[in-house]
C-alpha cells in the first residue's frame, strides 16, 4: 500500500465511509465479542457502539440463535467447516427493544495481527419484504378484478343468450293458451307447443349451469393463508368501493384458527360479495353495523359469519336465496350468492343464511383450516 492509501484509511475515515453505506457492519473476534459497530448498525439495532463493544454478538439475535451462536463459532474454530462464511442468508435479528426484523447477513473472515476477526454485513429486509407483500396483494387484487369483470362480461353475454329461450317460451305458451281456448283445436298442436316450451326452458337452464361451471372451473389453487389478512383486505375493498362511511365494522376472529387452506382470491370474493350485500341491505337502516366472526367448526373447518343490521331476508327470497338470477334489487343480477355458493363448495365448505334474533340477517360459510385447532 502506498503512504497515501495507508494514511487515508485510519479508523475515523473508515467509519465515515461506512456511515454512508446503508448496510450495517459488525466486526467480531473469534470468541464472538463485538469489536466494532458501524453507524448504520447503531441505527438498525438501536444500540450505540460504546454499549456493545466487548459484548457477545448474540445480543443481536433472537432465540434460538442467541443461545447457539457460541457453539457455531466454536465448531468453526475446531472443524474449519464453513456454514455462513462466504455466503449470505436471510435470518432474523433482534433490536435493543427486543423486537425482531428480517435481515440478510453476509460474513467474511480476516486474519489480523491480533487474531482472527469476522465481519458481518447486514441488510435490513423489512422494506423489501413489505414491497414483496404489497406486490402479492396487488396480484391478488388483479386476479379478483379480472375474475369479476370476466364474470361481468360473460353475464351480459349470457343475459342476451337467455333472452332468446325466454322469448321463445313466452311465444309457445301464448300459442298453447290460444289452443286451449279454441274449441276444435288439434291436441297434437297443443302437445307440440308445450313440449317446445319445455325444451327452451331446458336450454335456458343449460346456459345458467354453463355460467356456474365457468366460475368454478378448476381454478382453485389452495395454499395456507391468514384468515385475518383475507378478511382485512376483502372488507377494505368492499367498503372502499361502496363510498359508505357511516358503517360500524366489528371483526372478531378466533386467533387459534387463523391459518386456512384455501384459494385466497376465492375467499376474498365470497367475503366481498357478502359484505356488499350487507351494505346494500342496510341502505335505509338507522343502525348500520356489520359483524364478522369466526369459530372452529366440525371436520377441521372454520365458520365465518357475516351479520348485518338490515331488514333481514325477504320471504320471497328465503327459499331459493342461492339460486342464480334471483334478486330483489332494482339493478341486481342475482348472481352474488350463487357465485358464493359455487366458490364455497369448490373448497369443500358449506354456505347458509339465518335470521338474527336482534333483526338483520346472518350469512355463514365454512372453509378448511390449515391445521386442526386444539380445544
Ligand atoms: P344481487 O345482490 O344481485 O341481488 P345476490 O345473489 O347477491 O344478488 O342476492 C340475492 C338476493 O338475496 C338479494 O337481492 C337480496 O334480496 C337477498 N339478500 C342477500 N343478502 C342479503 C342481506 N344481507 N340482507 C337481506 N337480503 C339479502
């Protein structure tokens, strides 16, 4: 090294360079004692260099690494077997206040006149993880939007298609009525008209079942998801799009049963539909309150209940609530609940509605848990 370089790299200079690097640097000796702690490390961990120099580096780790770190170093000293040296890995670190956070750690080794030292470069991954999480959320949202609009445009096309058999049925039935009123009408003609009408009705039914198949079409890809997260996102989306603000939303989920084995987009779609229906139902209600609760159900399932303070189910709907194209709303398609049923059943669950003692209605459905819940 020439004199200039040697002089420049005094300790103060080195520290000032390291202070500008976002990665934290921690140097330890071969007994795990901290020799130096960069400014970025001070910021990241909440300790000052003066507090930690001479302390064991395990101070910066949560259990079980905290207890095991000495033996990791000891093993390396005895066997020379490298585990983390020369590579980088993602692990968890511990701040002064005991909170933990994800880091990427790379460790290098150097021999100095005072002995062997290890230098760790540490990158805080919190930011990157939250970016990844957000990306994942956006992808989910996108998938949902794509599905909703696919169903939307398909429904428009189908409504168009359905008009044909329905118009034909009306014509055949009118003809049949005329024949009934005609004295010498040929019974054969009457039979023809009625059976043609029946044929058209079957055709209409087929069109409807095609729609249900499309929605359910083997797109279920199940993974372990957090119910809390699914509920939070779905309710946020449902409220966001509704433009309603005076809604009281009460969410009480059983913390023992959070991990579910589901297609996340499907479950969000179900929740979204049910919350939107509840909002619609409470349009004129004096008290607008939605409650979402969960509790373990038989067969390693979890039951989610969405209750509202609306007028409750109308008698005309009560019997065939989940049938497609049944609606009491002026611009309703009557598809929401039918889609919900298809999605719930595709994941092995059940969906039903019940009146509430205190007024309003409750919709409940079950989804499979990722692990059984201990009573
Ligand atoms: P849409 O919302 O297009 O009408 P749905 O299948 O989602 O289709 O709902 C069908 C019908 O069920 C609604 O029109 C309404 O009469 C009834 N319904 C659904 N949810 C509720 C609720 N929370 N309270 C009262 N009635 C409801």
